[in-house]
């Protein structure tokens, strides 16, 4: 009963001008036939085109028919029953009804809900320091460290950046400021200046601002913690896994490992009751065993874990290989199956981002907000679209003094990327990481094929989690 009501819910939502999405359960025999005819997709999971915009995703003993255009899931027999008023014979004569269903699906497909875009960034990254006390194997800031920009952001640039952000935020709206680098805590003075001004201005304007610090976790003391606690700042600490892995990848300038310092910081935060921190692991060649990383983190009692594939191009030693990517995809495949079986309420961010899109019926036209909702300011006041492209003059989008010019970053929606137009995952993926594309192909419209495999593994997992939730959550 619950799942039938879910189907009704979906129909209500999809009848709105902004509604999207469908996935339909096939029986095992149908799914096996489709997969046999289409051949394997070559991905970690069985994904095969069925017809038109419908794809079969086979997971263990079940198969989900995913409708690319409409981006959600419901059981075939249920939706047919609702659409055709024929609950008893919903399975029989499926072909004819599927044709009618496809027509309806197609007619609804072009009115999808899309994330609104105000035209002004609401998420500002302040690269406060191009200096860093570490020299990590895969550092995306290495470009910043060699250009001729100043090493630290000064007070005037900090103030101008905060004002720039706030001028586009209307009363009642939210924004975020992320302090990054290099190592932002080497420029604590700038953090204090930014938070002080933003606090005052947010009260005046009636907006809310969330603050984050992305740190390597080697700098922490009581004064810093007091400030962080007083202003409700979130911290993300880079931790790559067990000591031998972390110390190999994240070293100080003298070559020594930094695991002990990071562990000390985490212990200090926990002992002082600071709940708002997450850890981020960079997944790269030499650190691609996600089971090992997550086991280690969970053993340490760390819950908020972000696994981020390294941004690296061909020829770079840290770039994930085909073999690494297969392992990573197998991990997501297994993890999603376990989450389906356990019915876990809390999902890792790797899946929750897509499950949320499915739940909202949100058609995603861009992979992230780079260059639109998200803007980076570097020391010297230059604008960049994303932290991984900061410091590369090819992607500079203007300056605080001259204003924002993002013409070179327009026309990057998923519909404007030739390979993405044919991809079953496009409306949940949004076209891949442009920073990774820049590194791999040099063309922002041409995504990295290895990254695509990882994205598709996560999305296939998220579709199965979403579908199971719809079937089981009482309504
Ligand atoms: S980036 Fe890759 S996975 Fe994403 S839509 Fe494009 S082709 Fe598909
Ligand atoms: S372009 Fe890539 S690295 Fe940059 S913000 Fe987007 S997803 Fe992140």
C-alpha cells in the first residue's frame, strides 16, 4: 500500500510544471533480456539502454528501469496502474502501455525542476594564503604557489571580497564563506577580519552566512578553537587514512609525516566538545582502497567523511589508473548494496547528493556551482571559478577591482557537452568536474572518462537506494 501511495505522490509531483523523473521496476526476466540484447555497459554495474530514454540498472537480484528524462523511480506496475486505471492487469500487455507511458514521460520531460540561479555567487572561497606548511603529493594549490601573486590576502581584499559577496545576497537568503588556501590558518588574522565584517553586515542585511575552514589539521590551539566555537565555524580536516598512507602523501617541507599532528588536532577538537568537523580524504593512485580508508575512519569514530578523487591529468603520478577506478567503482557498488539492505537512514554524501536530487526531482544542468554560485578570490584579488583552477591564468574570471567576467565559463551546462548528451547519468551528474576535464582533455566540455565511471557508479547506487526508500518509507 505504501508504495502505491508513493506512486500517487510521484504523479502529483510530476503533474506540476516543474516535475521530473521516472524509474520503473522490470521483472527479472525482462531485465535479463534487455541486458543480454544490449550487452554489458563495461561499467562496474550492469547498465544498459532499454529504449528511448529508458535504461536498465541491474543490482543483484533486481533491476530498475531508470528514465533519464524524468529523474525519479517508481514501480512499473504501480505507475501503470495509476496512469491506466488497470491495477490488476498492470503487468500484462506491458509493451502497449509502456508506449503510452513513454509518450507521457516525454511530454513531461521538458518541464523539469532545475536549481535556481540568481546570477550572483552565494558561495565564496577566500584563498587566504598561497603559502602552506605542507607539501602534499597531489596539491591542487601548487599552481598558486608558483605564480607571482602575493602569498597572503590582505585586509582590504578580504573586506572587498565579503562586500562583493553580500551585494548579491538578498534579505532572508543564505550564503557561505570558505577559508581555503594553501593553509588558511597561516592567515588567521584575515579570518578574524572577514568573520568580524561579515557578522556585522549579515545582521544589517538580514542574511545568514555559514563559515568553513578547509585545513590540513596541523595548526590548532586554544585561541583558535575559542574563535571557531564563538562563531560556529565548520572545519574540514584533510586526513588521507591510516598513518602510513597519510604520511606518504601529506608531508611537511622537511619530508616528515604529519599524521600525528592531525590526530592531535582531531583529539583536541573532540575533547573540547567541538562537533562541527568533517574529514576529507584525497583518493589517488596509491590511496584508492576506499574500504581501507573508511574502515580506518570509522575505527577512529569519525563519521563525516568526504572521499574526493584527486584532480590530476595524464602523466601525473597520483592520477587514478583504470585499475584504481575499477576498485573505486566496486566499492561504491558494494556500499550502495549494503545501504539498500540495511535501510540506513543516514547516507554518505557520495550517495545523498544524488538521492536528494532524485527525491526533489531535480534535473541538474551543472555538476557544481563553479564560476556561478561558487567563486574563488585569491591573494591579489583575482576571481577564479573553483579552488582547483585557482592560480591558472587561463581560467581567471576578472578581479575585485575590474569586476567579474565569466564569459569563458558560460555554455558549460550538461546539454552543451557532446559526450554528456548521450549519457544516461546526465540529469543527475550535470556534466562532470570541469577542473578535472581541464586537466585531462584541456577542454572544459570534454569530461574525463575515468571520472565518468566513478560518477556513474555512485549514481547507479543512489538510484537503487532511492528506489528502495520509496518502496519502504511509510507515507
Ligand atoms: S560527465 Fe560523464 S557521467 Fe557525467 S553526464 Fe557527462 S558523460 Fe555522463
Ligand atoms: S569544478 Fe570540480 S573541483 Fe571545481 S568546484 Fe566543481 S566539482 Fe569541485
